[in-house]
C-alpha cells in the first residue's frame, strides 16, 4: 500500500529532530547489492511489466518487510503479483501506490511481508531472484531509480467498512462498490457485499476519502450510496470505521400530451384547452394548458406513478366538441415521456324552437332581451 510512501518521506527529508536536545534521526539506506531490471511486453493499449530483483550481495538476504520504490513518468496505483520462489508468497495486500514528486515524476512504492508461521520463508539466497509483475496502460518506469530497503517494518492502520444496507429489491449487483483514495490518488476499489463488514488493512497513517457508487435496479430505480464518515484520518495501529448506506433516489418523471390540430368545426376558436393531470393514488393534480397541433411535455411528476387526464368540452359555433384521451392514463417516466393523445369529436348542437309568452310588462316596453344558457 502507501505505507512506504509516507514513511520514506519522514526518513529522507528529516535529518534530525526539530528539538535541539533530541537525538538525530538516521535515514534508512537502500541495499545497493540488490539489483533491479525492468522488462515489458504488450501493445499500445496495455503493458505487462516485470520488475526482477536479484540478490547480488554474496550472502542470503532477508526480504521480510522489504520496501521497494522506483520512479515512474505516470501515476501508478495498481495491484501486483509475482514469482517469489524460493520465498513464500507474500501475505500482505499487494498494492503499488504512487505520489507526485516535485520534478514531475511519480514515486511508486510497495512492500513485502511474508508468512511467519512454520514453513514461511523470507530468505533469498545469494544469486537468486524474485519477479514483481503488474499491468498498466503505459510503462512509465524510470531506469536506475529502483531502491530496495530491507528490514523496514511498515507502520500501518486499518479501515473497517460496514455495509448496513440489505440488497435492494430487483438489484442484481451483489455488492456495494466503494472507492478508497488518498491525496486524490485512488488506492483501492472495494467490493463490499450487502449486509457485511470488511477490513482494509496495511494502510499508512494519513488522510483518506471514501466514495460509493450508486446501483440501479431492473426497473430503472436508482439507489445512491453514501459513506459515513466519508473523510477519515488514520493513525498508526489504529482501526477507524465507516458505514455504507443506500437510499432510493426519487426521480422526477414526465409525460407528454399530444393535442390534435384545431377541428374545422371550431374554426375561429381562439381558446386553448386546459388539461387536469391527476395522480391516481394521491389525487394530487396539476393543470396544464396545451396548444393545438403540438405536443406539451409535463415535468416534475413522480416517476413510476400513474396519471389520468380530464378537460372540459368545447361548445362553439353551433358545435358540441367532446374530448377523449388515448390512452386514458400513463405512467410517468424519468427518461422517456409516455404520450397521451387528446382529440375532440364535434357534433352539431341540436336546435329547438322555444315560444315565449310575456305577461305583465308595462305598456311602454317596446322590446325585451332574453339570454339562453345551455345547462350542459
């Protein structure tokens, strides 16, 4: 992990304590008789890189808690594996991390810890080699910058992650994807199963940030994940905790109302229909004015809810025009607006003769104005 990164900063740049009475600090020195050789294969899109470390010290070397650094022209934050025989396979988290140097290159670092139980071996005989392997989109290593520090135990801490969320209904993904970063550099992507706990170990003291990906169910509903806390400060030998939770993101839906062109029976009519859009479950509604011959999109509705429609009939120019919606209801959608079509069926208003008898009017009355209002 990044353990070497911060530790070496302390060792290299602090030559003595800030207090006059304190003893001077001695920087660890790289083991120069362990030589390195890089090689890579691949194409312009992907490289497989091998770092070969050879013991030329003419004696057996103990690689327990060995720390290795090298410079790279590009940021390098990735997992590694390797051929470690005759050593045991390392039992620590095999990660290469990097930080930006003032000259523009990056200092990449990793460390090795081997099993200490019976059968574990960290002793590399003289003349023997081990190989570190990793993949990257660009082999940016800088020759002659590899340093091997032996016997420098890494002082680390742990982050314990708890996924407090059960798997949401209709979600196929079996884990929460949590991103762990430090100083803007991605350290690890962690697949944290639902309702589980996981410890990320071997982290150097420092500041860390957590972010959580959202998940989407088969119906298009989005669940947003959060980490609490999302910013962590880790000390040596400390375990800090963070809890992951998920909440359904209420998406705003939309629908569209397509109104026909103005019927010929309503020629000269200047009014515009007002459609009442009503949610079927709650009864809440919103009035929407629509234009003839156009489609009107209604937004800020509840995605996944069903809406029905109503509007008044139009009586004009001797015609009774009755509205109809097809379909009569639609389900609001966050991405694609479903359409209902509003059309009018116009029939001539039935005519009838009415006889009026006026009684009791004064003799001076010469005319009388009467207004007839239909009750439909």
